[in-house]
C-alpha cells in the first residue's frame, strides 16, 4: 500500500537527522502498479507490483553526492546517507549548486482517485474480455495493454521545506490488425480517474481504423494539407512545453534562440490561433503541485495568440541572469484562441488532403528548428472533395514543429481532448489540427 503523508514526513525527517553534510534533500516514494496484457485475442499476463524507495542528495563544501535504497529500515537509511556523503567528499564542486529550498506553500492538485488505486480486477478482466470479443466478432486480431498506477511520496530539505503528493493513473491501448496483417488500427486513452476511461470507445476506434484501412493505395510523398487527430498531435508535440527553456534559448541551442544570446520572447512565431499553457489544476489534466526544483506550480502561459509569452528559468539560471525563477510547465494544453471545428467539418472543407491518426519512431533532427522525423502508422487516409476517399500506405515525414504551428499554416482546430504517449496516466490536452502544409518525404512499408 502506498505511504501516507505522516509516514513520508517521518521517514524524510529521519533521513535528514542522519545527515552531517552542509545541505541536503531527502525523498521517499511508494507506488503500486498493476497491468493486464493481451495479444492474439488472448490474455497473456496480469500482475501487480508494489515498491518503496528513498533517495538523499547532500552537499559538502559545494560538492554533491546522491544515493538511494529500496529498504526503509534504519540501518539501510543510515548506509544510504553515508554513501552519499562519501561520494560528495570525492566529487568535483557542483558549479550549479543552489541551497535547498526553505519552506514553500503548495496548492494541492486533485490527481488522486481512490477508485483507480483500488480498481476491481474482476471489472478489468470483464472489460478486456469485451474488447477481445469485439475483435473476434470483427475478425481482427487484437492486442493491448491495460495499466494502472498509484503513487505517493514526498521530499524534505535541510532548510525546512516539505511536500507530499499522491496521484493515480490508468490507461488502455488497443491495436487491431486484419488476419492478413495488411491493415492496422490503434487507439490509446488514459486518465487519472478510472471512471473516465472509456474502454469500449478505445476498442471501437482501433477496430474501425483497422477495417477502414484495408486495401491501402500507394501515393507519392510530398507536401499535403493534413488533418492530425489528437493522438497524432500528441506523438509530435506532446512534450513541446519543454522547448520553452530559457537557458537553451539564451545559449543558442533552441528554436527560440536568436544571435547574440537573444531570444524570440515576445515574437509572434506561431499562428494567431495558438495558445499553449500549463495548468496544474485543470480538471481533465491535473498536473503536479510542484514544478522544477520543487518550486510551487502555477498556471503558466507559454504562447498566447501565437506570441511567445514565457521562457522558463530554473533557480540556477535565474540567478545567473538576475531574474526570478519560473515554476515551469507541469502539463501541456494546446487550444484555439478562435473558434473550433469538428473533425467532420475539417474533412468536409478539404478539397484534397491526408488524415493521420498516429505517428511512431519519432526522432528529433535539429533542436534549432524544432524538426523531427518519423513514420505514420495504423491508418492514413486520402481526403478528396470533402470526403474520405480511400486509405493510403504509410509515409516518412520530416517536419519543423514550429513551422507546422506557424503563422498561416493552421487552418482549423477542434476542442482539445486528453491524449497521451503511454498507458497509466500522464498525457496532454490537445486538439485535432488541420494544417495547410505538412512534409512527407518518402513512402514506408510499415503497416
């Protein structure tokens, strides 16, 4: 069972009482994870694991040492502290050392749901049984992964700060493939609250994409108008909020960099419709009460009407530049500052374009242009004269994310929906996006 607040507080205080170093921070965390995996329309594995661990970081004369353990008895905690202090004495000076935080005030985030922590294994088995039955009825081969996690933990500093937080997450991914292996569909959703995980919808969408992707045609690569479903948007820019790092920008290592150590802060480098922000208390995407370095979280607007509004400064870089540290993003929400359209409306208004549901094997190619390459997967369709005309084979793409979201390139956006890049919670709140130009560079034999 995950630790409660008093248990975490007692353990972190005990660890810090053992520290002889000049400064220190201690953390204690616990988690409970369970899963059910299926493939070939059969359940393969099911299990639950529980774990607890502690970590301590110390500084002696500005030198840093860290150690951890998964045994929380007094002897193991003492040995952990001694190891960290031994490492610190022989380490180089930590040139970016900042004294640990004093007492902070955190506003709690509602990311814990008891029903998720105590999910019914019987209900899970019944739901996955229904998913498998749906695959069999449609003569497709189903595979998927249902995962849930409950986490609780906290940290304390030698300078008097303490925080405790707990959260839950649950997710399901389903891949459906035709018997001949020539068409595939995929759908993934996750949430903190198991009551909001619609397993039937996940199965229905993956099966639909699989069946509608049969007999795909080969078409030439090139620059196309493209409608990106929310999962495809998440695959490309689900972690885009990390781009707004002030140090990377000021050191010339970012798409937000300008010559001479200047940045694009205040510049309209995105489309007028683009708003990107982080909101720890958004009911559909709760984040964390603490951001980088333990600073209390805040709502942070990164882009508003296409203009770069914020660059995030950690405590060290803020001190170097004479600025206040920025909490930084703890989740990512992209929404339209103007009206929205449904995906059906986007398709209806498209004379010729491509609909993409998902990307995979994505790799960054140039941080200074925010460019990536990767492949489409599990369903791509040609749109002609306002209707989905036929499925097409997969592509490789090379695309700058800032150009994709750039001025004049966004034709429409839907209301945002919670999507993610993995099971068990997490994710972003993202819309379907219709872009004027997207660069497909070659064909792919992937299904």
